[in-house]
């Protein structure tokens, strides 16, 4: 693939993704609202529109719906670029937003590849992200070499943008609920005086084992670093989107809404940009009992 690749959004996951793409031999045009984030790149654009003027494929890795709308469809957005023909949407934003962006880009001749990922910052640095894709087959095939630069697996879900978002949201239901319950179980075990090492050994020897007990707790909690690399505000957003999905398909959101209340309260107590592993720190905290 000889396409020039644009990358917009050089955050904790976006930056290592962009570096891996560049390391795989692609010409990469970088852009971020924070100029300091682009220092490691030789080719930098001042606006999303300029990225789309210079690149065939533009990847966005952005934190929220407002940022996506501005970067993709704004006056200086990707939609106004002269060269871009494929937009790769890697954020977790829900079905409706991806469909909105795809509809807005189509008149400009830009195809949308819905491609959220799972794995976290460490997996991004090591090229181990699990990527879900949906969109026109030819567009997905064209960008596959770029995705392979940072992904350990790429699963194609069909030609309708939004289907990858749906799968990512179900993934987030499981991970967010598991993390929340694991934090409470771990804190309870520690409060009664159990040895954390024995707790983890027993959990991992039975049905309680998960990525949280095998990786997150041993590496980021028990080591005392609390630096997994994702923020509580991202979990709040992801759970809210997952609740919307449950409502859309007619399933009860009560259980997951409780998880959302837990994360909203944690973000109030610890700060929205606190690492997600800080919920394991023992503290006096009134457990949420209703909407904030």
C-alpha cells in the first residue's frame, strides 16, 4: 500500500498507534490540538482539513462526540479535504455518531471504515490491539495494512459502519463491569486482612480469572503504579454509550447503569482524569445509590 496516512488525535492510545504506523514504513501526516503531541513527527499538519489535503487515508482517535463532529465535519474538517478518500474512525462513539459521520462524508466521496479497538495503551505500544472493522469491503481491504501495524487481530463485521461500534460496546460492558466488581472484591479482601498475593492466586486458579485479575491488578495495582493509561472519564462515557445500546435493543440497563453510577462517583472522588486503576485504592467513599 502506497497511500499516505493522516493521523488525528495523539493521545495515550493514538500516539503509540501513529508511531507504529510510521514505523511500518508509511508516510504519516500528524495532527493534534496540542502542538506538543506532534513533536516526534516530521510531517505535521495545522488543521484536519490540511491532513485530508495531504493524505489518502485519515485515521481519527478522538475522545468524544464533539471532537469527532468538529474534526470530521467542521469547516476545517476532513470533509473539506481534497485528497482523502477513506476515513478510519477508531474511537468508541456508538452507532448513531458513526452513521452521522459516514452520511456527512459520503457526498464528498469519502468512505467510512468503523474500526474501534480494545487493549489499552500498552497493547497499542506493542501492536497487540484487537480491532473490529465495518464498512465497504474494498475500503477495509485497502486500509488493512495500516491496521496491521498496530493490531494483533482485525475482525471484519460487514459493510455497515456502526456494527464495529456495537461489538466494541458489548466488549466495554464486560470489561467495565468486571473492573468495577474486581475493585470492590479486591478492596474487601484486603480490608479483612487477606494477603493480596493469595487472593490473586486463588482467583486466577478458578472461574474468577480475567484480564483484570491476571494483568491489571498484578501489574498496576499491586505494584503501586496505578498507571494503566486510561482515564475514569473515558469509562464513564463508554458505559453511558453501552447503556444506550441496551435501551435501543430493548434490554434492561439496570445492572450496567449501576456500574455507570459507580464510575461517575469514582470520577467525582478521584478526578475525571485519574487512571482507571485508582478505583482499587482503599479510601472512604460512599457508594452511589442513585443518579448524580
